[in-house]
C-alpha cells in the first residue's frame, strides 16, 4: 500500500492532510519541548525527587506524538470533513490546555496532578480532569469511526487502527483510576525511588506503566498494522495486539498488587 514510513517530513505532510490543527499544535508541543529541555539544564529545582521540568518534557513528547497520530489516523476514516475537523481541532485544544496547565504548575514549582494544596491547585487539577475525560470521549469516537466508517484499508491496517484506538480508551480509563486513588504509586508514596527518565517506581506498584503501554498502543498497533498489511501478514497484527493488551493488563494488575515492574 506504500503507506509505511518513519520519515518525519512525510509523516508531518500526511498528518496535515488528515488535520491541519493536529499537525501544527503537535509541532508546537515539540517546540515548547525544546524550551523545557533548556529550562531543565539551568533550573535544578526538584519535585518528588526529580527535576521540576522532567514531567512537562515527558507530557510534551507524548502529547505531540498523540496529536500527530490522531491527524494521521483521520486520513483513514470516512466521517464528514466537518466532523473530522471538529474532532481533530477539539483534541488539539484539549491537549494544549492540559499541557499549559502542566508547564505552568512546573514553573510555579508545584505538582500539576493530584494536587489540592490550595484552591488554585485544586481548580487546575479539576479542569485538567475535565479536559482528559473529554479527550477520552473523542478517542472513543475515533474508535467507533474505525468500526463503522473506515476508509478502504488492508485488514491488518484496519484492525491495527481499531485495536490501537480501543487500547488508548482503556488506558485513559485506567488513568481515571489513578485520579480515583489520587496517586500513581501503590504501596509507597509518589516520589519514591524510580527508574531513570520514566521514573517508574522501583519500590512499589506504579499505575503509570500500564497507562504508558496503553496510550502508546495508539501509535504501535496502527503502524504495525500498516506494515504487516504491506507484507500480507494479517495474522501478525492480532498476535502483536494480544501481546500488547496482555502487557497492559498484567502491568496494571502488578501495580494494583503493589509490585514494581522490576523486582
């Protein structure tokens, strides 16, 4: 099918075809990421044992990839142009506002998540929760479109898109469980010793692991589906998806059992 590529210029052009807003707001996230990385170099304040700018950096990377993925995937559904524009533009605004909150709270030297220390902090986290819930609804709509309004695709590509979108919805729901618990670490306080960069707990269960695996299924499974479709290996996408879903559920259960990923 000739659609498999990891060339960022080709990907950006394809994202723009799907949704201009996703393309440019995603690029904005990567531009802000560069600023945050500079801030990390010169601002050595810490929060929960890590540099204050590490969390914004991770969210900016993840959000930029998400928006580019969304724009790319919108090429492969046959919903109306208005509906697609509304979904892509709406998701871009929601994600942008969430990251504005995360970066602003980092600049203030306070937590963006699970923070009700002041009225302002509680309001910020509440607003972020509303943004995330709304975005989850949009991902669910994308999944529905792939079920009822897909563009002509190979079976592997179509199932990769469906299963990737569904897994992202499940991961968002799992994120809601973190909000319910008001913490991402189970069995130790948030901020306990973690692995480098990702900072997943080395001492207790960490709900962020399953969240990460699930959300990024939105990139892994569709990309793999297009690639396997070109190879004519349709069964491969179901095998890969089964492994990805299994990793998601097992790491969630491991976190609930208060066990670290590496023990």
